[in-house]
């Protein structure tokens, strides 16, 4: 059959092109690899991830919100089944992985890690349970985490002696002042309070400072001696409860360094109170979450540039970002909401300031591990198909497609020899430069076209256009099915084999031992990466360490 060259943007395609004989349609199993592949949720066939990679995806991405094809309930059940299989095979390894992901702040939400830890504590063998108890303070670092963990434990069947001891130690192993901060700031969540936890765990100590805190939490009568043993922050919080004027609250915030949660609700939205919070030093997580509130109340406004610039400086304090374990998704969410000038539900409006938008852009890139450029030739392929626009990241309002663009920009800005492209069932023009700001990336991605999914296109495109590539990076949900686009008037048909086959073809045609990294953006069990090919790697999307993983893999460090 004669082939007629057709140009679509900068991409050369051929009408009537068909998969070469060694290629297999993506809706069929590759001959001889049937045991390694599974049917994905879009009607195609992908490689099955091993249980440990599935565990990683669950820890990083969770199952909240489901995916375009899979309900949240089914996705959760599938992941729980997999977690149990991992625990049965090697429970202490599961606990170690939970600690590694949680303690380094590599996941946006800590809930999956807490849930897996609860499963280990309830269903693991003796060594697994002991490891889980020991890991509790490392994974449940704040009171809210502890309440989430206790809620999961309760659903799984309640408490045992070992767990009671572990919860008691969560309280007793903290310095009194730090414990005072925890019980004052994080008082209750998920139907649990510190009083509930104390009544069930019965921590015992002769130290009057701890006992004073426990009595305060439980609402018991405190004599003068016990009151004097309380941490200052609790004393300040009690005084704030009885305050009747804004000036008095502001004075207490300054004197006792009270956080927002320690101030009566009726004072929290007062501009003077919010300003006082900023002046005494608002925790980084709270600052990022409350940018909209600060702007809406007029604290961050054109007539208050000194405060605006101070907040911008705080947001770009890399040391503080790392210490607070600020995850990139947290910054991406804040940037998206702040730039649009109104809340997620449209409640309240504000004027967004360029200095804050620039600071959030900088903070986003700072929240990833510091990455040195490799100098390698890279092709970054962004899946912008319907399933990517219809799936949310970690239960947020951000689509997986927006996440891929934000993730890819980290590498794109770092690597001078990287090219950026988007695809669905066809190539999609992508007008993003290395200077495009994060909020503009988000706006741009909202306007992208949808379609089916063909994850082989980046490799096929590079082969047909003779583009030298050392590393392909495909950001996707792996729900590929070799969709064929037939037009917009061009009349072309572009068939391919499986992505792994197209990579093998590229290597043969170009004589380049190219590698492929698949950044999985949903917590499913499939990948387009061949697990038996050492030149292919699957990683969980929006892991804060992904750019560094890409660098190490590109340089052959692992």
C-alpha cells in the first residue's frame, strides 16, 4: 500500500500506516508474554505491576476518588487485597516502606500510610506487629495522624495490649512542651479525641508535667500545682478561650505564640488576628492552606505590600519547606486556588498578587528533591487523554492531566536537552515553554483536547522522525488501548504496537539503547513498562523524589 506523507504540526505521519509484523495491537496480549500482562480498565492490555510496585502507588496516590474507569470502592478493595498479600509475604518490609514514604514526606496524603500501618498492626505476624508499633510515632507525627490511625484500627477490630502500649508511648515519648503543642493544636478528628486515646491506652508516669497535661485533656480538676506544671501554650490557649476583645487575643498570640486552632473561632477571621499570626510566624503548612483567607480578609492586598513581600519570602524559604515536609501537590493546589481569585466552591473573592504567585511557583519546584541536570536527551510524553482529565490526583480537584504537566515541568526546566509533547489517540500541540509559570500551566491544561489513549506514540514519533532520545518519560495512567485517530480532515491512520514493542523498535532503528520511565498517575495495577526489561522503570506519580529517580536511572546509577 502506498504511503502518503501527512504533517500534523511538527509530526510526520503516514496515511495507511499499519503496525509492522512484529507488533501486536494493544488490545491483544503479546505472544509469549501472556503471564506478564493483564487486561487494563480501558479495554487494552498492559503489563502487570508486581505487588510491591502496586503498594508504592497506593502509598503515594491512595484510592480516594477512584479513576476514570474504576470506582473508588473497587480501587480501594483491590489495593487492600494487595496490601494484605504484601504483609503475608513480608510484613516488616511493608512497615519499612511505610516509614520511608511517610517520614520523607513523599506522598501528598499520609492516610494510605496510616491505613497500611494499621493493617500491619492488626493482621501481621508478631514481628510485623512489633515493627508497626515501633513505627507509630514516625508515621503518626501529629495528633491528626494519630486519630486517623485509631479510626482505621477501630474499623479493623479494635485494640490489643501491644497497641495500647504503642499509643501510650506516643504520648510519653514526646517532650512535655511538644506534647502540649500537639494536644492544644490537634484536639479531635474522625470522631476521636486525645481524651479517647488516653482513656483506652492508660499511659502511666510519675512525671507531674505529663500528668498535668493528661488531666487537662481529660477535663479533670486542676489544682494550682498542676496548673503551674502545664506547658505555656496550654495556659495561653485557656486564656484565649476567656478573651472578649480582639486586642486581648492579639496580645496572647504574641505572648504564647498561639496557632490558629488555639484561638476561639469567632476571632480567627479577624484581619488583625490573622496579621498577628503572620507576625509571630505561621507554620508553613498553615500559611499555604490559608493564603486565600489572608487575601480575602485584606491582609494580602495591594495596599499592604510589606506583608505581601514578607509572606512571599516565607513561601520561598527552602529550609522551612523541607522541614515542614511540604508536598508538591499542596503547593500546586494552593497556587491553583490563589491564582483563580476565589475559593474552590466560589465563596469569597480576592485580588491575587504577582509576588505571591511567583513565590508559589518557586516553592513548587523547591518542594521536589534538588536535581542536577543529566545532559541526556529526553522526550517527555504527557498523556492528556479523556481518562487523564477524568481522574483526580489523590482525591483533590486536580486532574491527573494537570498533574502530569506540573510534574513534567520540573524535569523540563532542569534538562536543556528535553522535549515536551502531549498525546492522546493523536499528537496534541503543547505550547509550554520553560518560562511558563505554574498557574499558567494549569490554565493551559484545562483547555486541552481529550481522546482515546495510545501510550506508544512518543516512541513511534521519535522513530519515524529520527529523533535521538536517551530517555523517554511517559506520564500516564497506563490505560492504553492503541486508540486510532483518523482525522480532523487529514485522513491519516496511525497504528502502533505495544509501547514496549515500539521502544524495542526505536532501539533497533536508531541504534540507541534508549530507556523508558513510566510515571503512573493512578493507583492501578498496570503499567506500560516491561518489568523484564532493565531499561524500563515504573514509578509512582507525584512522588516528590521522581525527578531524582529519573536522573539516577538516566545516568545508569541503578
